[in-house]
C-alpha cells in the first residue's frame, strides 16, 4: 500500500480507503451476478432493513471440514 501511495501521490491511509471501497463494490456486484448454487458454502449478503443504499452485510464463508 505504501508503494502504491508513493506512485499515485496518495497516503497509505487513502490507498487503504480506496481499496476497501473497491472490495465492497466487487462483493456487491458478485452478489448480484451469482446464484447461491454457484459457490457452495457461502452465504450471500442481504440488505439490512433501514440500511443506507449500497450497504450490505459481508459475505460469510462456511467452515468446511
């Protein structure tokens, strides 16, 4: 993150914020495209009643034995 920040001219903290936002968007896009059958063992996020638009619960991965 530090090296990316130096190249782009941002702080490590800002790069981390951008990364986190990108991951959230990617998870939301995947949740819209994939069906529960596509990835067994993963619970897809649901919108929380009263939550801000775009906010979703994180993906939960089931432990496989």
